């Protein structure tokens, strides 16, 4: 391109032609030019202190031009001007070299193009000496000339105090943020604690309400704060027959789960309990188990006790031994020493020792449950069987699935309709009650002849098994309990035959403690009054013998045969 400052072109201040020549290149590859004077050339000497030649010391112009010797050329080129910032005129501070006419001189130094960075374009050449260009504003350390003296002026110097202020502001800001974060965390903890306390209070009040312990408020199992009637309570009942394979005798208990009161009970049934078979014949519990089997005995127990037994569990002694071993032994209070049944040698150490909290294995549990000592009644042996059953329930799992697995491991064949799952679930509920201390074992009192009395049996039958006798199904026979107070034992059997012939059900009511002169026909429910009148007619008793009063459990009508009873008079 044509430029008046290119080499060989332009006029100097004396009217001659200005000429420039390339003397080298700077660090960015740009050419460095040197002005070639058209008139008497002058030599410039190398000044290590950066003082310009041609001027006297102190910066005064004498008006006389000094010869300028050739400049020091770091690239080996002669005639190049001295560059105080390195070869090629590179300024480490990004400062443009001063160009133009020297004060008081007639010669011009070489023009060196400048740029601020590697991507910047070359700056425009300075104007000719007759029109000097004002220097650009300094961007860093600026090289200033005042006369002959060169100084470095810094536009802005780092201030240590400003850095301290910035650090303090950062510290203050961080501390404020930490305080705010601590407040947020504290608020979160308070809210979480409030939620937990609310849940605890709600759960506690709900439990007290459900358990009926909240003052002035009734529980779900109560009506207006009162206890649910015994007959309205929900119960599950299973009868268990223990068969001693060694002696071929049996022991029977009822396992009762009262879902309303959250209580469990083992009811001990003596073998002498009087039952009535399908033909109306009086029999005992032990004989019924042997003759009628599980189904017949279950129905007869329902009739006498007014219960609704859901199933029968036949438990032979080998299975009882396996059950105790499966639950990991049991711990009970034993009331006597029990010898080892497999040891015939006299004086041998007992298999089971009397004492508190005795640990029994499967074999020991069977020996204790079936043991009846010399002179003891069957009730003593039955009570020991009840202890073993309650101890096994305490060790059985409360989880229905685990309890069912235990039952299945016994590999028993259960009597229909009872299944492994039904029995396992039932036993798991009782196990939970036994672990919680809500389980007891009670005997069913009977008279010497096996019959039930209102005074001795109602406490168990009412409280545990549902109170009054179960109402008969529609179309079923009216159940009549007969108590003999004539002094003649044969009168009971004669009355039984007469009642069965008349279409009534018969229940053995036992023998009164003393003879009675007049007979009585008693009913407790007004709905049974007409039935009582019909019973009196059937037995040949006067209509005045019919009265309202207490009737023993399991019967609709109670007949007390007095000495005025005449068999065959009806």
C-alpha cells in the first residue's frame, strides 16, 4: 500500500524527500522503520543511561546539532536506532515509544509501530514533525518525559487497605449467612419436634380411648361407657383333647380367645362332666371322647355349656413333646416331683423337680402334664396339663405365619373343619395374650356326679364362655335340666325317658343336697314360660309348680323333682 511514511516517500521539514527504511521486526512480526535524513547525516552514539545525544546535560538545547553515531543494532543491522525496551521496540508495559521531533533538534527518530496486544491493529503513525500528535492516555505505567529526565508514573497502585476492607466484607457476609443457616436449622428442629409430640399425644389419646381408659369417653368395646354384656362379646373357642398314648386316657381343655376384652383363657374340663349324646342318653366327657369322637363331643359340649366351638385339636402326647421342643422348651412353676416314666428303678432321681421357674424339655413337659400322684384327683393332673399349655403359648411365636409353620412342622392330621392355618392363627393370638400377661387358666367346677350347678358353674360359663346358655336354633327341642330331689335316684332316669318321649331335650342336673316336698318347674326368660307349662304337663306336675327364677346354664327350663313326683302319672 502507498503510505507517505513508507521508505523512500515523503518530504522532510526542509523540503526534501523523507525516506524510511526497515531496520528490523518487533516481537509481533511488525517492521521497525528508521528515518533516513536527506541532508547531512548524523551519527548517534550508544548511551547506556538512555540519554539522547545531540542535547547537553540537563536538557538544554544549545542550538547546535550534535553528530549522531550509528545505533546499536541487537539484530546485527547497522543504522537502527536504540530501543530501550528490547529488540524491535517491544515495550513490556505496553507503552508506545515517543516519536516526532526532538526538542530543539531538527532530526526525527525512527517510527516504530505500536499495538496494545497480539490481536490489536498497528497504531497510526505519528504526524509529521510540524503537526505533533497528542500522546494517548496511559493504560499502565506511563513513560513521561520532562526535558531530559524520564520518569515512570503509575496511574493506580494497589492499596492494601482496600484488600482488608474486601476481606472484612466477605467475613461479615459469611458470618451473617452462617447465622441465618443456624436459625433455619433451629426452626426445622422445632417444627420436627412439634410434629413428633403431636403424633405421640394423638397416639396416646387414641390408645386410651380404645382401651376405655379415657375418663368420660367410652371405648369401641363399650356402650356409653359400660361393659359389653358377656353374651354379646366375640369369642373364638377350640377344644383340645390330650391323648396319653401310654395309658390310653384323655384330658380336655377349652382354649378361649375373647376378642372383645382382649383376654385369653384355658378352661379345664373334668372327665366327669356329664353330657348327653344324640339319643338323649347321659354320658361323661371321657366316655364321649372315646365313643362319639371329636365331632359328637364338640356338639355335646356346645349343648351343655352354651358355647360355639369352632374346632377340635387332638393332641397326642408325642405331638405335645414335639411342640414343646419346637418352641424351645418351656418354663413353669411345678407343684410336685415327677419320676421318669421310663425308669422302673426305685429311688431314682425325679425327671421333673418341684420348684419355681423350672425349665422343662419336651419329654419332661409330657411327664408333668400327664402325672397324677397317689391319692390325687383328676383335677390335679388336669391343672398340670393347663400349666404346660400356657407355658407353650408363652414360647410360641405371636406371628400367625410363624405359628402356622410350627403347626405344620408337627405334621398332624387335624379334624375338619380345622386347618393348619386356622389353628396357627388362633394359637398366635393366644400367644400374644400370654406374653402380655392377659391369660389365665381356670377349672370348670362340677358336682361329684359331673353335673353343673348355677352357683358353681355360672361364674365360668357366663364370664368366660358367654354367660347364659346359647339360645336354641329355630325348630330345635327345648332343653330341660332335671335335678333329683326325691331321694330316689331312679326318678332321674324315668323323667329323662318321659321328656325325650315328649320331644324335649334332657340335661342331667344332678342330685339336690336334700329332699324337697314339692316339685318346681322354673324358667328365666318370659319366652320360655309356655315351654315350662308344657314340661309340667308332660311330667304330670301341677300347673302351680311353674315359676320364674334362675335356670342353670345350658338349659331352657329347670325341673326340680320333689317327693310329689309320680313317675308314669302323666
